[in-house]
């Protein structure tokens, strides 16, 4: 005869299904979205911004583009190595 030693949580509602915890890829995706939204909000022009702040925001956009251009060959190289390692 088997006994069930597992206890249900005291506040668990039997009719309510529990939500599964987010996977690692979902967590990483949500962090990437949050980082992009932060960066986009930082560099977005607003009508009430002073002129000097508009210049700073243009500089932020240019730096972002330069960083992405600098990273792109490394990312492509990483994908090449990953495909070679799998093959």
C-alpha cells in the first residue's frame, strides 16, 4: 500500500491551475526587451527637450549604431563557430 507524503500548499486553490515558471529563454527575452525599451526611451526625441539634449540624443544614437556595427562581425563569427561545432 502506497502513501502519499506530499502536502498541498495551504493556500492552493484546487480549481486554479498553477502557472509554470518562465523558462530561461523567456527570461532572457524579457530582459532584452526591457533593455531595448530603456535604450529607445533614452534616445527618443521629445518636443519639450532643449536643443542641447537633442544633440546628446543624436550622439547616443550614433554611439549605439557604432557599437552594433562593431559587434556584428563578432556575432557572425560566433555563429560560424557554433555551426561548425554542431556539424
